C-alpha cells in the first residue's frame, strides 16, 4: 500500500487548504492498495513491493460513507487488492471524522469532481518515474465502488449527466441512491454495467432508494439483496454478509474489467445464498417498493 496526498485545484468556497503559494486546493488523502509480493492473505502493508509481473491491473476507486473513515472498509479493500486490482480510497474533505475539520454532509456536492480528479492523478502517477504505482494501472479498465453517500457519488460519476466520467467502465453501488441535488439526468446515455447491493433492513438508505436506481438503469444490471442486513455492518464487519459482498463485487469486476466470461456464473452463485443474499437481473423489481427520502442525503 502507498499513500498519496492529491491536491485538487479548487474555488475558494470549496477549498479545504491552500498551497504554499496561496492557491486554494482540496487535499485528498488517498491510500492505494495494489497486488504485492510477499506472503499472501494478510492485510495491506505500507510500502510493500508491487507485483509488477502480472500487471497492469484494473483500477477501482472506493468512496466512503458520510462520517465514516475510508479505511474503515479495509476488509473489502484488502480483499479486492488481493483479487488483482489496484484499489484507491480517497478521504473526502469535510465528510470523514478524522479529516481534521468539522464534518459537513453538504460537501458531497463536490465529491463527483473529487473522484474524477483522483482518477486523473492516479493515471498520471502510473507513468511517473520512481512512483510505486508505475506501470501497475490499466487506464482502460476503471470501476467505481461506493457505500451510502459514497454510493451516491459513485453513481453520479457512472450514470448522471452532471458528472459522468466516460473512463468508468463498471460501478458497484452499496446502499446508495440517486441524489437529486447533483442535478443532471440519470441514465441519459453511456451508462456502464451496475451492481446494486442493499440490505433489506437498512433504515438509513431505505431499500426503495436502491430499488429505484436499479429500476431506472439499463441492462446489464444486478441487484443483490442482503437478507436481514442493516446499513453499514455488511461492509465493515467479518461475517456472511461481508464475505458475500467481497466475492460478488470481485466476480462483477472480473466480468466487466477483466472480461472473464466465467465470472458471470460465479456472480450468480456467490450473490445468492439461503438466509444471506439473493440476486435479481429482472428489468424491474416488482414489489420492492419505491419509497426513497427526497433529498437522498443521509
């Protein structure tokens, strides 16, 4: 794992710090995991030598939920890096409890631009002499994954005309929603494949939010219902929900970023398990409900 501080030029109103010359910037602390040499199966090790022999690898950008640290999702992030992905988790200013400033959920309006800027800088870094990421990232195979408000951000970058980044080839939205405050139109064109994951006892992001974004999206799309799961637990605590999320997202990414046809069958197998999860690829979800809080901010 390596850590970068990405300084995104910003308007004064959206800035969180300034450079030595006084330029307003948004400072995005970004940890990047990558396939590494050494003993397999352990947690990410800072500065570990990369496994460049099997690269370049697809890039996955993970976006955190509001008021929860990006590194709190390390179980997922470590697993996806072990599965053969470069995984970056930027810390968004003003919405991370450890970012050094009072949290402010309204800052989410800047997050789609932040996410796209992180992609740009990582693609530049992969070419930089002396960079630990040099030669590791495949610029043609990029996905976004996000949970809660991070899911809203990821969906905007993948599928909203306000913020669509055409470099994104797949998106996994974990307990997320369409956010009307972003403006634009969802699914106006050029939408990548979507995997929607939602706990059916979630009281923070109502299941109707995920059902609504799934129903509006074009195929290919997949809806993974986590049976009995609340809002955050499936993504941060070891257990059957977390294990199925790890493996389902890995299969989805293998299918659309590594273009492994056999991963489709694996996705269907791991996303369906009695008392844990079920998977749908239906055009719409009948009976799933349509209620979603109107602001989309949670």
